[in-house]
């Protein structure tokens, strides 16, 4: 007989990491919170007045119908029609107490305890709580970080089994700001049709796009109508997080199942909030555009500050939402423990961010930053982050600052030696050299301190339109990272991964077949020793020297000596230089290189390279992105890329 005590579900249920961080920040004097997804704006006054009028008229004293006010559901139906969607307000729209309540009710309606729910990773952290309430098992599927966190559809299908009942994702994605491509979304819907899965889509950020393209929702696919449930909210679009009102819409059979669980949890959404939602739909369009414009300004500011942190962070430019999800590079202490890093940042400099691990396994080594807060908060927050990573005192502004508490830099020398032993590094170097010998490909190297990853991704995208091209994995650019990238291997972290890594390494080194014609690798150099180690692994055919000026605490003589060592291995005509960087101009090799990149080559939608002038409508946020466009086009011309491909890239 077993007397084992079973743990209660409540013992395994934890407070959302976002709320936990906000609670911790509330106890830190003068903390700057860039954590919870609260927009800085107030609810529009016209919306508030509309709700106040209904309260004064005595219309908010009693429950509404469980499905919500008829008037609100009709307004929602009209707004859906404007997006080309037709839903019956009586039977296919359900007003909820915020989107997460609707999501939870849907999970309870369409799953049973023990069922599996597929979630992209990274994915909004509160989904995990809703899945747990339903008694289901979350199954994360990694998004493609090198492709701006888009779906890896084949991986999703491989995760599906007989227990899988539902796919839940956020579009645009929180925390990454990704706009999932139409092609991948349609493919995903086909897979769910094939495996008879319910699709639950959270589109609370659909109104905050920063690129000139319409929002594409899977609900626009007619044949998928009976399979898809869509959750929306008034919280973000109209600065109404405290009102707690949202809605779900779906086929009438599905809504009829969801409403029973909705009724059991909340009876109905708060009636004053429902009237406020009516006011938002009727009078909020101008405010929505104002919010979007301001958020885009704040996003662009955030990117310029992340550019200054590029030696310790790698980011993808968010195309939507008001979050950015930078990756913390391996050279940073606690880079592989984002929970500890986030709380260390809070403790040392009083800035609250969200640890990436909260959003799923592949969120590790990231933090989420909310740029929906006031610009002053962003300024103070980034000043303090610079202080944390570079041991600078916060910039002097017209407000109170707090000093950096720690006494040693958070960024040790990026030698990579702490990542693996000397024997392992020698084996990696040997394996990567063998791999390159048997797989002939053109190698383009990128060195410098600033903007390497942005440059790499931009070049990969452009050159891939003509040639098979791949780049460094996840900004790996050290003595360990470079061979891992060459071999298409990720650094092992778990015990099983470490046990099987030698086998994977041998298999890839001996039998691995390179599919790419062009390889683009980052070379992280801060000394001549770094340059010697990386050149021993792979000498590039072309070399791009990105920005060097970054942090005044860096050892610039050692950095320039290392870069000069690697440039000496190539003829001048195979070198490209960022000419507006003061440190590159001091190098002898730069003065003899014919290919110099200047910031004024891109201005007011015109990009010039040599004798060629292009129209450029492609978004370039920040100095790094602009330099990356100029460099990528220059490199493409040198590799004889058709001008039609370059034009298409610049106007996409």
C-alpha cells in the first residue's frame, strides 16, 4: 500500500513572473519598471465620460447578459466587418473580463486534463497559468530567432501527437514583437486541419504595427473559420488595462461551449467596463493612431539605446507590440540564467525587466523590455542599464538617479575560455576546419564591437534571395562560438545535451553537408590573441569591419591591434570598412581599402553605392540598421547580385 502524498495543483501553481517582478520592484526605492505590459497613456477622456454617463443613468447597477451587452457585441461585429470578418453578434461574440479570461475559458472548454497544448517559445508567460488551470501539459516549440522569431512549421508538426488538442499563440507575438508571416501562418492552419487541432489566437496587439503592412489574421482564412477562436482586448489599444474587458469570437458551436466556463468564472464582464468598450469603439480611433505614433517613437529610441549596448546584447527590431526581447551575449555574467540576471539588474541599478525564461525554454538568455512606458522612464532605465553593464555612472538628467552598486564590470573579456576546456576548444577548431575543407563555401567575416549581428542578419536576408546563405548562430563569435556556428551546432546546456554532444560533433564534422554557398560569421575580437585564435579556425574570404567605438572602458589599442592582425590576412580589395567610426580611421589598412561605408550614403529614402542609386523604402531603425543596409548592398554588388534582387530587398 502506498502512502505517498499527492501534491495539490495549487502547490505547483506560481505567480506570473511578470507580476512577481513588479512586486519586487515596488519594494525598491526609485525603481524604474520596464517590466509589466502597461501602456503609459490614460484612457481617453471621451471614453471615460461615456462610461460615467451610463453609470449616472443607472445602467451599470446590474449584470449584463453573460455573453455581454447586446449593444457592445453589435459594435464589435461592426468593427470585425471593417476587417473583412463576419460574425453574428448574438451567437458568435462573447464579451470577457479581459482577454486572458477568455483564453482560460476556451482552454477549459476544448481540452481535458492531461491533454497537450502547443505553445511557441518564447510565448506570453500567462498562457502557462491558463494551461495549468485546465490541467493540460504545455509543449513548447522553438521559434526561429534568426528569422525574427517566425514559426518553424515543421517543428510544430513534429510535436503533435494523439494527446495534442490545441495550438495557442499570440499574433503579433509577445514578447518578441514578431509579425508571423502569412505563408507560415497559412501552412500552420493546414497542419492543424490535418491533425484536427483547435487554434486559439491572442491578437491583443493587432493595433500596434510599426511597418506599412496590413495585419494578417488566421481568421481571414475562410476554410479555417470553424477551427479558430480569436481573443481580443481593449486593454492595450485604448489604454484600458484597468477596465478588464475583452472579447472572443468564433463559430457559434464553439462560443456555446466557451460561454459555460465564462459564466462559471465571472458571470459577465464588468458592466461599466463594457460601456467604456462601446465608447472606445465609437470614439477611440483618433486616440489609437496617436498611441501608435508615440509607441513607434519610443521603439525607435529604444533601438538607438540598444545599439549602444550591442557588445552585450543582440536584438531583433520589433515590428509590432511595445516590447523588445534582446538576447544577452555569452560574455555577460548570468547570461544563461535570465531570472538571476533580471533580479541582479533590479538590485544593482533599480531597473525592472522580465527574465526571458518566463516566456518558455528558448526565452532563456533574454530579457523583455517594455517601451510602452513614458520616454523619461526609458531614458532613466537605459542610463542605468549602461551603468550595470559598463560600470558607468548614470547620465546626468533632471531627475534623481541611483548609483551602480556592484564594484566590478558585468562584462568580462569575451575569450570564451570559460565556456569549454582547452581540449574541447582544440577539438572544435579541428572539426570546424575539417568541415570547411570538405564543404567549400565563400566565407564572409564581420568583426568589430558594434552592430555585427544586425549587419549579419541584413546580409543573410539580401544574399539569400540569390544564393543559399547562412550566418552565425545566435551571435556566436568567440573561440567556442565560431566553430559551433560553422558546424551548425548549439552549445550544449542540459546534461543529456552534453552527453550526446561529442557524437553530434563527430557526425557533423565528418558527414555534415553544407547546403549554403555563402557563410557569414561574426568574429569577436578584443585582442590580437582573439584574432589569432579565430583565424586558426577560419580565415574569411571577405572581411567587414563594423563600428568599434562603444564603451570608453574598452582597451582600444588591444582591439585595433587584433583587428589589424586579421585584416592583414586579406588583400585591401576584400575589406569593407565603416568609415564614420573614429577608430577604424586610425588603422593603416582602412586607408588603403577601396570599399568604405559612410552614413550619408543612405538619406531620405535614397541609398547610394559608387555609381548606383537605389530607392529605399525599407525601414532602418537606428545607426546599426542603416549601416547594415549600405554594407549589405555594397557586398551584394561586389558578389555580382542582380540589381533586381537588390531593388526588391530595399523596397520590401
